[in-house]
C-alpha cells in the first residue's frame, strides 16, 4: 500500500515538473511577443504553446486539489 506521504511527495515532484514546463512555454511566448511580425510557423507555435500552457495549468490545479 502506498502511503499518503509518498503520494504527496510524488505530486509535488510532478507539480514541479509541470510548473517548469509551464514557465518554459511562457518564456517562449514572451520571445514571440517581442517580434513585430510572426511567420505562419511561429503563429502556429504560439497557438500550440497557449493550448499546452492551459493544459498544464489544468493538470497543476487537479494535482493541487488531490493533494489537499
């Protein structure tokens, strides 16, 4: 049987990983915002990054709810 402490530790590690990914996407989005004109590829990348950030945010919120 897995202890509650073990689950909380795993959730914290996963939460840290998700937060790190979220921040990485934010950094890239900020780089794209600095450009005057985006290529079609960059526009697509921007949209994908925004979707990924939202998914990560949802996952982090779920982990926080489960941990509390």
